[in-house]
């Protein structure tokens, strides 16, 4: 619940009623109870910034004051949700190159995790695997698919090393005029079982979307054969580099 002017108006009314009752019964000043009740409601909303599910202000402050400790706490939270099974992460089986944690979402309770396979270099092969749990797995499939389409189209119009305003304008015009990619049915091997999926390709880039058990999985790749991708569940993050603050 978000505080609004109506919230404090109702708190004032409730506090006034409480104040009148206390004034009649105990002789307390009615205005003190009214003011006290409004302050109590304000403090209640303020405290949610520190312990609410989406407003972990305390952890944000820790990232500023002690980035290394905050990074370790983030990593431990990811370890905990992976161990509990509330979030399942996938990686490519027998990947020989670099692997890293590219990102996650969710403050106290991570609900998505992205694993990057390969370097951040468009000239070499790479694949990103993102798993979504919770509400995203149930309701956000359409929006995730639209985001994958956008990324595929944008990848076809890279900017030069030293772009000008005209380069940006030309790129945006090309993106607007580009046709969205076609999606086709396929399957991926996930934990040694075939899972039905949808895949789209533009040039050397591709994107895929599928449901694997309780999670929604999306993948993007470049210069890696999608037909050769095999996913396995991540058991531990021990072999991943420490997350940067």
C-alpha cells in the first residue's frame, strides 16, 4: 500500500475520534491523540522503506557504505533462493568459455537470474540465459517476448565507435521501420528432457522463450548455434566469479 493524501486524511479522522474518546474517558488532550495517531501512520509507512519486500532501503545504503559486503549479501540471497527452489537458474552444459552472473531482479527475494556465457563482445559467440519465477513466470510472457523482439531488431543496427547525432537518428529510424522477427516452434534439451520453445532469428542473433517447470526461461545468443544449446540446472554459484559491487 502506498501512502496518499486520503490515507493521512483518514488517519486524521480516526485520530480525532480516538482523541475525543480519550478526552471524555481519561481527560487527555484530544489534539495529542490525533497528532500521535497521524505520526504513527507516517512512521508505519516510513518503516516499510527498510523492511518492505520491494523497498530495501537499508540494503541500498549498505551498497553505498560498504559495497563489498552488499555484494556478498546479494550473492548469499541468490544462493538461498536457488537452494530453496523458489528460483531455478540454468546454465549451458559443458560450456568451456567464460560464465558470469549478468544480473538479477528482486531486492530481498530474487525472482529472476541472468547467466552470461561468453565475453561481452559482438564479434565472438555468447548466450544469455534468464529464468523468471513468481508473477513474471505466470503473466509476463507476452512482455518478455516483445522485449526479445526489440533486442533482436536493435542488434541489427549497431552504432559506430564514435557516433554522431545523425547516427543515433538513423539507427532509431531503421529500428522503427524494421519488421519484427518471425517465431517458430522448436525444442531445447533442459535437464536431459526436451522442452517445447519458440525461437526467432535475425542474422546471427537469435532469441528463444519457453516454460521449464515452474520458471519462464528466455535466451538470447549471437554466433552460437542454438540447436547445440543444452541447459542444466545450476546447483551452486561457487564456480561463478564474485559479483561486482
